[in-house]
């Protein structure tokens, strides 16, 4: 069974990182973000499923459990006798990963609830009287079955509005509305949960955050019809926001990367976005989405085999006793 651990827990997550390098910049940002977020989430789920399989094997090795269930603890233990640490080590890793995923999920829910406490505007833009220079999209509540979708709204501070020209402000609103239309907060949540489950996927999580920003930039450029204008809005907003953070404390700001998807405070994010916008839109290699998708599919198959092998091992252990 150890080969299942190696593939799903050790090999597949770094392969998704390599796939992200191959996909980023060669697929349309919106497609790349979706493919990488879902692939990373599937690989993370498969890794945790494999850890669960080996954690169950660790429990099955306990003599008291084996006696109660009527199988041989020795047969179960001997399957991975050459790597005796893997069963109980998997249990420890599973506990740590589950705790990290739970904390990340709680943070997302907390920050989304806090953002939704802001007053709901009559339209889709809430202008808040605050000197902080920030803007972010607040996803709407999930509607019940048969009800129209709640698109959410955009929060902009007066500090941000004063920093931008009318044309730049229109580009900013187009960018934030693109986040809402693309449900980018869900992709970021998926990617961050994957990164919490497996540290190798943290880079993919950050890449998805950047890609949804790029997707919103491209959609805003299509809407306003001028890529340079969106680049100017991105650069101006980031510059003034940095000055505001350096010279003031407090103020309105989204606490979660789910709401403010790629923080301008991260080095290199804004220059890369501006550089991409100043270049003409270029063609992409659509079939590259198969690279991370195949890695994710492969690890799902391998996880299914791990579950089957555990069942077979327990069956053999059961029949080993007279």
C-alpha cells in the first residue's frame, strides 16, 4: 500500500505545482484559475483520503482493535513493515491537515459574514465614508432553489474614489464586478483550502489568487475598451493604497484574501498585472488545461485503489486467524 501514499501524498501535489507553472500565462486567466483551483482541491482531497486510509490501517494494527474485529494485527502491520512510520505518521498528518483546513474554512466564513454586515446599497456599489484607500467585492448570499441569484455588491471607500479619475473609477468598478460575475471568491476558497491541506499546494493557492485578479483585469479591459486605462487604474489604486497604509492606522479593509483576492501588498503582484495589461491580448493554448486535470484524475484513481487495497488487506487479516 505504501506506493499509494507516495503517489497521492508525496508526488501528486508537487506535480500540480509544476502543472501550474506550465498553465500560468499560457491559458486565459479565467480558465487557468478554474482549472488550477479545482485540480489543487481534488489533489488535496485525494491526499487527505489516502492519509485517512493509512490512519485507519494504524488503528487496525492495534491488538485490542484486531481482537475486537476478529482479524490479525500482524498481517495488517506487515503490509508496511518496511516503512513502519507511515501508518501512525499518516494519522498525525491527517489531524494536522484537518485542523488547518478547518481554521481556513472558519476564517473565510467569518470574514464573509463581517463584510455582509455592511449596509446593502440600493444598487451594486456601496460608497463608504472612510479615508482608507480600498475597494472589494462582497459576494451575495446563496439563494434558495428557484430564486434569482444574488450577485453581491462592490464596496468602495471615499479615499479610493478620490484617488481615481472618473474613467479609472469606472475601470475599478468593472474589475470588482468581474470578481462577482466570475464567483472568484469560491475559486480562491477552494485553492486556499487545498493549500491548508497540503503545504506543497500553497504556491498554487497564491497563483489562483493572482489569476483571478488577471481575469478580472481582462474582463474590465473588455468592458471599458482600453487596456491602458485599466493598467493605470490598477497602478494608481495600488500606489495610493500603499501610501494610505503607511501613513494611517485602522480604516475599512477586507480581512480576507477571499474578498480582496490578490493583495497589492504582496511584492510583484501589481507590476505583473500592469505589465500584462500593457501588452496586447495574446492567444492561448487551450488544451493545456488537460495537464493539471490529468494529474488530478490520476490521483483520484490511485486513491480508489488505496481504499480497495485496505479492504483486501483487512479481508486477508480476517481470514488469517483460525
